[in-house]
C-alpha cells in the first residue's frame, strides 16, 4: 500500500481496497510476470501494467493535491489514449467518480454533461480548444486541466503528473459506492447519466468476458470509443479484467484507419458497430486491404446486425462473428450469440450471470414466441439515472432494468431483436419492425446502407419512410429496383410510402444510425 506519506484521506470511507474497482483492474496484475505484460498500445506508445500503474499513481497525487474528495465527479472530455485510461483509474483510486465525455460531441453537449454531473474537476483534450475556453470562465475553485497544453492558463495534467510523487495509497470503497457515470449516446434524444457502482464493475468479468473466453493473451481493438458504454467495456474493463492488452485509436474510427490497425496491431478481438463493419467491407479491394488473420472473434453490437452483413463477414473473411445486445444501463453486452453461430436476427442467449425476459405493457412476463419489451437483471446493471428519479422509477424496477428493446424469444434462434420499443411502427393497426423492412431493402443489389422510420403525415397517421445510401456507381435506377423487389418480398402495408436516396445516414457519435435525426428529416409538416 505504500508508506504513511502515501496515505489517502479516507476517514469517511467504509469498505476495502480490494472493493475499489481502480485497484482491482490494475494493482492486482502487478505481481509476477503480469506487471511487465503489455497493457495499452496507441500508435508508437506502449505501456505495460507496471508503467500504467506508475502513471496512475502520479495522476492520483495531482488529483488529491487539488482537493478532489471521494465521491466527487471528474469529467474527462478526451480522445482514446493511454492518458484517458490512466485518468479514469486515478479517479477511481482516490475514490472519485470519473465521467467520460465524448470530445466529438458539440461544445454545448459537452458543457451539458459537465453541468449535469456537477463536476468538481474537468480534464479536456486541448488547452486551446473551445471547451477549455468556455469552462475557463466557470465557477472558481473547479480545477480545469488539459491533456495537450495551449497558450492559455489551463493547467497541463501530464506536466503536473510528471512532477508529482507517486501516490500508491488507494481509498477503500464499498460495493454500493458510485464508481462511474456513463452518459448515453443520445440516439433517442437528450443524454442521461447512468450510475454504475463499484460492485457492478467488479462483476463485469462474470458476463461477456466469460462468454467470449477472454484471456490475458488477447489483444482488443474497439472502434467504439471509451466515453460510451460499449467502448468503455471493450477498451478498459474487458482487457484489464484479465491482464490482456487494448489497442487505442485516438481519432475517428474511419475504415482506412481501422484497416491499418488490423495490419499493424493484429488484434485477436475486434469490437465494432455493424455500420463500421459495413464500411470496412465496402472499401475498394477489401479482400486485399483488410487483414483479419489475427482476429479470432468479431463482435457486433450497438445496432442490429443484418443477415447480409453477417454472412459477408463470415463468407468473405472467415470471421467468427458474435452478435450481441447491450445497453449503457447494463454496462455492456447482456445477450450474445455463440462465436461463429449467428442466425439472422438473433442476439443469442443471456450471457453468464444475466437473466432476460419480455413483458407486456402491464409488466407481465410473456411466453416464448410472444413479442414484448425486454427486461434484464444481472450483477453489473446500473443503480439509477443521475438526478432523474422519475425516469429511474420507470426503468429500474424490482431489480430489473426495463430496456427500450422489443424482443421475442425463439425456441431455436434464442432472442430475436425486433427494434426499439419507440421505433416499432403501428401502421393501420399493424405492428411493423423497421429492421424487417431494412433487411428487405438491404438485400437489393446496389444498397450500401438504409434506415427505416415512421413519421406522421398531416392527418397524424404513421407512414413508413426509408433513406437509402447507394453503393458507388449504383444510384441510377436504384429506387425503382428497390420498389420492384419489395413488391415481391413485403406485403403492401410494410412497404415504405417514401423512399429517398441520400449520400449518408445521420449517425450518433458512437457510429450508430441516428433514427431520431432520420425521423426529423423525413417528418412532413403538420398543416
């Protein structure tokens, strides 16, 4: 634990060092050969577990010297780098609560998260950036650091950490203490702060880690970013839970950058959203430019994985695909297929430690074959929403998390995702899953991507609208070909009333299709 000089003020702490997730994910790997095992790779930078621990201890000293107390929130608006991981672990180490904030959000959105969580300190990427400029005029006494210095007066955290003496002490934590605040991506509107406890982070390996058989020999590459639940689990919790390594990409996860990392870093586990997999497969000469030879599992989550895309990943590249379903409220993936055994539409069975069932609108469990709203429970589900008691009461009930996903359980295929409950369309009294229409459109040759939504017409009735991205050189006559194909594959009430070719679909910062934005674009004005 270190000398008396390294002691941390934990007079109000009730718990143990071993229940502090920051200690659990880092310090316990420091004995034996694990200390010098590779932990993080980012460009030319590489850190072993021992080197990461040294950095974390110095940053922890900076935090405590600035008066950061257990339970206070530290907002981290940063790109995916080893520094980001170190700052999260340092915050946990001193009993504080890291709040990852996506720097790809607008400044107003980032400022909203900082204010909503009541941050007692903020770390930004660029000391000369717009967020730093806006926050510099904020309340006195709230430390503001940057990772990359600018000409202003913002303190540079890496420089202060280099001068600091290591703080090897760890604040004891209890299972019910708040560990991390994760904000939803806002794919359906305003972001919400999801409160995860130390017990949830400690229980994380019991689920998806066991399901995927992750070991210390794995190397993980995630195109989803650390500020989001999927990426936080992929790049931090999953590898550090077993002493494995993570490959970090600071910039945008565009297809060419990911293809270069596949060749250079040779990950064994690849995590991405289906939109990114589709973009990879659409690269010119994809078979020659993509090197999946080191990838033992390709995991898809975050949005529905279509049958055509899944088949292409397996047939063209021999990838063993895992299709999963998760939510920020559940920390990570809670249902998943077995590696390489994906059936169209299926998201498999509950991962170890989790239970899932569907209910009707009155909250009564439904039998297999009956669609309903999914609810899940397990050891790593969140405790509540931050500052949203009414929404908490609706979502977190009787130990279950009531998700916004409409599902049905098939005796052979397992759980089948029908769409978000707020996306399921009611057209003329008929319930329609947008994913069914999207699959039919995606099967037409020349379609790169598509999104189907329901919008209200001037009479307040729901109509189906589709936006379609053509493949390069395939736009001519594509709309007519799609309509002709749908006449044979879908009944008339499931066919889009409007179909529009677009250059790209709007996406959230996680890379998912932003259905609310598609819906807004397609909404007819009400007269």
